């Protein structure tokens, strides 16, 4: 099967209207309340007990307006509501825990994702995208890419240029990681032209903890340190590059859809960087500072980590996943 045949659908459109289908906050709130068999009165009481500061004035009338989309609570209240259902259900994104990758993708707002990524000249270039139809831009695993070896070699050079030598992998290690079945290595292309990539490794939670605290180097990670899909694992962000913001948005939509669809077995997300622009991106993802070290040549390298629950229950994520805006292509 060719790469194009294995391409993952990026968007879901209504057959009647042609518009992107997206779950709104009011639908999400009502769905979670009903799945948890709560009356409006019970949910008001529980939210008040959960977060008095946010819900001190909440009553069933206001909750009813939220569910009917007459009004909408601020993002901070939406985050608190998600955290309440997280505590009640024990899952990272309650009521979305049975979504497939494709279903999760269909509910991620492109505008919200673009705002989360922000602007970074070193990671996202300005290659013109006005003439690119979203139907012609495809994202798929590198293992499906027709010229896989050349792409891996190109990404190795990118990895070397963007990371301090103390955080790099050898060419042999990089290729082994890229081809490992547990890791998510995505390529993006437009009519056969390579446009960008995103590479994350799925490691055991204790391995990620060691990496971001500089108790272990990437080149010390062995085959036994990777987590399989049927056990709990953590995602280590390794490489990201896009020729324009549209490509960057589609790559990260696929990453977040992967995290949502596999939330039952993903514990944390982490990364190591010495780039200020990368630090802005991980901050918007709600990753928190874990540790840092200064190399012999006086370069500061920082490790970040955050639980999947806190990544998906953040204001940027709420605006991306449950936004009321129309989410146009651009």
C-alpha cells in the first residue's frame, strides 16, 4: 500500500453543509453530565464543592443556559469543569476517551491549534500556502513515505542543527527510533513535495522522568526503554519542522488526536530543548519546567514535563477542542 493510500483523513465535513463538524462546549458539558448520571442540581453542587472560587455564583439556571449554548462560561471555568470530570472518571479527557484518531481530529479547531503553536521562525518557515488546498496536504507515518530513508536522513540533519550535541542521537540510533513501531514519526507533503515533520518517541514513564531531569541521556535509551502500545507510556518530543503555519497546524492536530485517542495509555508528555522558541511552544502546551543544566560550553538546556490530564485541561486546549468559532481553513 502506498503512502497516499494510507493517508489519515485530516478533517471531517458534513455531507449536507460541507462545514467542519465540531463538538461545542455546551454539547460536551451535557454529554458528560448525562454519562455520569448527574442532574443539573447535582452537578451545580459538585462544581461548587470542587472549585468555590470559580462556581460560587453558579445555579441551575446558569448551567441550563450553558447546556443550551445561550451563554458560555469563560475558558478558566471550562478548564475547571474538565478537571472535575477528570477526578470523577479518572481519564484525561472525559467523554472523549473512546474517540478514534479520526474522530478526535474532526473536533480540533485549526484556529485554536494555530494559536497554541504560535509563531516561531526557526521551526515554522514562511513558504507560501495560499494556493495549497487542504485536500492536497497529507499527513501520515514516515514508515509509509515512499522515500523514507532520505526523509530520515534529512530529519537527522535537522535534529543536529536544532539540538545541542549533548542531546543528540547518532545516525544509527535516530533511524532505529524513527522505525520503532511504538514511536510516532509523522511526515507532511503537498502533491509529492515534503513540507514538514513531527517526531515523538513513546518511552516508559520512568525513562522520561530520567531524561528531563538529566539523569539519563537520549543516546543511552535502549530498546527496553520504549513502551509498547498495550502498556502505559510517555511521549518524548524530539523533532518538529514545518515550511508554513498551515503545515504546522495539521501536524499538531494529528499529534493531539493521537494523544486523545490513546489517552488510556499515555501518562506524561515531555521534551528537552535549548531553544527559546521551542520553550514558548512547550509553555503553550502547558508543559512545566522540570530541570535544567548548563553544558561545558555554557549552553543552558531545559527539561519539561506535564501529565496528559493537565495538557488537555488547559485554556489553550479548551479553546482548541471546545471552541464556538467556525474554525475556517486559514
